[in-house]
C-alpha cells in the first residue's frame, strides 16, 4: 500500500475475516429459521447480498487457508480474527488456520445464549483450552433471537469479565431480513451500565443509530466500535468524526472478507477515509492489540 | 401417628434449621430492619419494631442478651437441632464465633446483592472457596431497588451458583412487610428453573397465596425446593403438606423463623401436629437439607 496514510510496516489487524467458504449457502443455513421472505429463502446465496455490490466469490483452490494468507500479505494484514463456533462439527478451515498459523490468526468463539450454562462452559473452554481471544454474537441471527440486553446474555457477559476477554456484538439494523429489535443500539446502554468492566465491541455499523453509538462510546469507557461489514466509503460520519476527536482509542478496523467485501475494495477505499494521522495506527492495529490482548 | 413419626425422626436423624438467627436485644433487633423501613410508605412500618409484626403472635423479645451464640446453641440442643444456617464469618461476631467454635453445628450461607453486579459474583465465589459457604441467599424484594426473582441481574449469580454447585435461597409469595410483592411472585420461578435446569433453588416464606402453583412447579422442576420459613407449623399450607405426603417427600425442607418472628418453643410445640406421614419426617427435618446443601 504505497500511498496509504498509515505506515507500510504497521501490520494491520483485521477483526473480521475468514478463509473463503467451501459452500456459501451452507454457511448461512443457521439463519433460515428466522427468515420469512421468499427472496431470502429461495434466491439469495448470502442473506444480505442485496446490500453489497460485488460480493466476492474467490476460487481458493484446495487450500483456503493458504489462499487467505496470500490475500492478507498483499494488503499488509498481519493478523486476522477467525470465528469458530460450537456449530462446527469438529474441524473447519478456521480451526486449522488457528492451529497452523498462530502468528497470523487468533480465534473468537461465537456464542448462543439460548444454550444457557452449556454455552458458558463452552466459552470458558474455548478460552482456556483453545486460546480464543474474544467472544462474538449475532443477536438477530439467533434462534430464537436474543436481544443485546436480554437476561440470557448476562451469564455470558459475566463470564467474559471473569475471563477478561471482549465480546464483539452485532448492533444496528441487520442486513438479513430478520427483525432488528434485538440489535437496537439503545440496548447497549443498560449492558454497559450493569457491567462496567465488560469490553463490548460493536460490529456491523450501529446504523442508523451511529449518533447514539458515538454518544455511548463517549459515555462508556469499555465500549468500542468496529467497522465490520461496511465498505470504508460508507463508514458513518459520526464515527469517523468521533475517532478524529475524542475516540481515537475506541474505533477498530474490521473488514468483511469474504462474506460481503473484497479486500481489494476495502483497501482501495480505506485511504480516502478522512481519519487524522494519529488515528490510523490505532484504528488499524493498536486498539485491537490492546483490547484483544494480542501482544 | 404423626407425633410419634416426628419424635422418632428428631431422635434418630435430628433437625437442620435452614432459617434461624442469633437472639439480640430488642432495640438492636429492631434496627436490623431499617433497610426495609426505607422502602415502606405507610406509617405503621416506620413505628413497628418488626415490619411484619401484624402477622405474628408472640414475637420473641429480649431486653438483654449476653452470649447470643451459646444461647442459641442451648435452644438448638433443647429442640434437637443439630445444624443451623448462619451468615459468613465476615458478617459479624456472631457468625464468626459460631463457625469457628462450633463448625459441626453451623454452616455458612452467603448473601448476594444483584445490584452490586460482578462484585457480588466475585464475593460469592470467595465465600464458597474461602469460607466454605454452602448456599447463597437473596431477598430481592427487600433490596433497593427491588430485584425480581427472574431479573437479569440475578442471572450471573444463578450461573455462579451452578458453577459452584450450591443452592440459592430466594423468597416466594406475598411478603409480610408492606412492600410490593411483585418481585417474589411464585410464577417468576418458572423462567429461572427453565433457563437454569441445574440450579438448585430453595424458596422461603411460604409461597402464599400461590401454593397450588408452587406445588405444580415443585413437581415440574426437579431442582426446585420449598422451605417452611416464617410459618408457624399450625399454618403450614395444606397443599404443601399434601405434596410432601405424596410426590414431594424429597422437596420440602424445614426452616424456622427464630428469633425474627417465631419463638422456637412454639415451633417445636406445634410441629408434632403437622400431618406428615412417617416417612416424610426424617426427610423434612434433616435429610433433604443435608442432601441439597451437601452437609455431611
């Protein structure tokens, strides 16, 4: 990235990335139970595809992990966070990547609070045995949906504090055609109030409540924002402005490859984001390093 | 003959009292209820020594108590109470002395405060690991603000109880003090038992007037238990007795209410007349508590 406004040897950390899917449709089967409209159920390969131009369809050959590493090298991405789930039956490309390239990848475990104490125990095991660095959750994609401030989430949040890991939670209107209520940004306030120690990282934009997100980011010291699923040209203005003023330590880069955005597009658009100079290294690396305890 | 069943059980296995306190001079006792007065609005509650006193006859009063721990022990000996619940050693001289000097007679129960968030979760963990607490306890209705039995603030504490494998005492039914009952509506237990099937819950204070529902829930949820605290035995609820005599012999646990509202002599004078079947008595008086609280 010769013309980028950040140091070329920075070593970007990407908080949302994955090896190319072997079967995209299968990746989203979990969501079908919450979908009602015909287009989503019968036509879409990716339930939010109507929102994205040029959803990537990489042809990784027979080693998606090797392929992903080559992509990361092209754009100066030193490390990527890969999600694992208790839905995986045993092996997955992400699990293999984490095992074979611990210097390039770190793991997160996706939580389903509907599973109660079993999930609490699986979370603890994922951290203590598999060494994952974070929990993740998609409240509107759970079946049944679980609002961000729901009681079922509370034992999970408490466990994250005990384990001293952040939780990355989707917030804002979700792309897939499921009800948005569980991800209303206003719900985050109660969680940050009750669990002041919880490191809570939003995913997927917080739109159209980015102004509220900025207010909450200022109000709650352990609340963070990550840019997943947004092409850089669409980063909300309120968030860019917040990062440039009070919030340089609170906004973290996350991509969306290969789910909805190509790395080519992301890194083509990134230099045009009007971050001030001091924001770039924090945004692309240092905030993640600190919040996810990577060093 | 129920009185014989009671006497035999008391003599052979003894009694565990899952709600009892140390006698205190009446002024000191009255002060212990200041936290309740804070959220009452009626005039009576401000004046009464005991905010539920309109419900009780013969509330024990002492002008002076010289050795509360030994005084309680003497009463326990008199009535065959082998083990009694108390607080943490960090909660005062009495529980500290009781647990240190008479560890075979007292076991600790840890209070939790869902309004304190993770601090209470950590304190509970410490209470069990450091002080050997056998149970947690929460009277959510008495807290400011009140915390309903199924409130999300309770969830991290319930999760911790499951992890620590200890039961939690919660309250069910209309409370005596003139504060709102909603946080301890019996129906709220259903959700908690559903989400935490491993959690052992012991209700206190009668579950009235929803005892029919309480029995349904006791039957439905294997880890839900009922204790008889704050009820004189002559007022034990008919449905609960019937449940104990039929499907629920393992689910009903003795708890007194001395010295808060009932004299211990009265409790033990009335107990033999409770129409429990013979096989229920040892379980009710001792064995169920010993098993659920893991006392041995």
